[in-house]
């Protein structure tokens, strides 16, 4: 029996919440070391959904000439409509609070419907261009469907799809080719757009918590906002107007640091520390360059190994302290 579980069972017994017989039953059950494979099975279902959606894409690509575009688009639409039909049929009434399907597999039906919806809008735009020459409207429609699905069916996976496609709608894209060619460092307008979207997500997260509108979604908004603002500010701090990005980085990381403690989110805390540390180092280097003091720069170079070693130690200790406080 896990020591923490045993201690909890003892405390419940001492306070009269459980009887002696119940305490014995709990200890006997825990001694069997029974564990649930529910999450493992749901993970396999999630992987299956992703493989199925990918397989549909390959099927479309391989048989595009023999089946025909219109038929394939219609089949994808019917598949998405079928997913949402079963989802609405089995879904509990809408609630501002967290809600669950009676059968957890239906969450993956919603996810599959959101993926098929994105395939439908993207394929329709690529083949017939009903929304003009840009994929922005197709991305926006995918985002609307995915976010609406997330709120109606309380589906976090659909929410992730919706936020990601929303970023694509406003022009935030990141491809391996762009990274290798350093295009991301030259596209300064995209940095401002990323920061603006990150701030918008933070505002919506705060609104969700204050209005109790699916407030358990708030950590998702904060997490996406953290990466959008953090990465954009780090890239922006190597640009000419680096002071602006340093200021935004400082304010956002202070806010997210406090929010990580409120939400008791280890992931939010860790990435906040990482982004703040990287931004702090870039700012120090930029200020050293501005001073033009070669002796000071040389001294900092000698002290750098000790600084980073100490930072690693403090980083590990801060994570342990955080987990201990919010255990």
C-alpha cells in the first residue's frame, strides 16, 4: 500500500469519517496492488483516431484521380456530420461547469469530428477555392467548429485544435523550412501578432475563470499564451527594438508565475521559469554589448559557468519546493 494512501486512510479513521472495518477493507484492497488500465486504453483509442484521420488523408491522396474530388469531399462531410450527430445524441445538457459523456469513447468521436471538419474545409478550399485565394477563412471555420465542439462537449482535444487553427488564421505558422532558413527571425510582424494572440488568450482565460464559463479550460489558454508570448519575445529580443519585447516578457512572466501558483500547474511554472531565464540572459548580453566594456564582458564570461551551474541547482530546488507546496 502506498504510504501516502495509508496515511490518508489512517487520518480518515482517526477523525471518525471511516469505521475500523472500512479501514481494514481499504488496506486489504490496496494491498492487492490493483491498477486501472483505463488511461492506457484511452491513449490507444486517441492514437487510433489520429492514425485513422491520417489514413483518410493518405487514401484521399492516393485515389484522388479514381474517386473524384466531389465524392471525397462529400464523404468527409458525411463522416464529420455522423460524428456530431452521435455526439449531440449522447451528450449531456450544456453546462458552464465540467461535464462528461457517459461513455468516454464519445470524447474521441468529437475529436474525430473536429479533425474531419478541418479536413473538409481545407480540402474544399484547396480544390474549389470558395473562400478566395487564402486559406485563412478555411482555418477560421475549422477553429470555430473545433472551439464550439470543445465548449459544447467539454472536449479539451478539440480546444487545442481550435486554438492552433486560430493561430494559423492570423498568420502564425512555424514550419521546419522556415526555421532552417531563419525566416522566423525576419518576420517581425508575426511576433507582434503572436504576442497579441497570447494576450487575447490570457484575457479570455481570466474571463472564463471569473464568469465560471468552463473555467477548467483556463490552463489551456494560459499554456498556449505562455508559449506564444515566450517564444515571440525571445526571438524579438535579438531584434533592433529588443527593449519592447523584454518589457512584455517581464510583465507576462510575472503574471504567469503568479497564475501557476494559483492554478497549481507545474507545467506552467516550469515553462515560466525557463522563458524568464532565457529572456534574462539575452537582456544581460544585450546590455553588456551596449556598455562596450571589454573587461566587464570578459569577467562575465569567466563567471558564466558558475552562474549557469547555480541556476540549474536553483531551478531544481524551485520545482521541488513548488511540488511540495501544492502536493
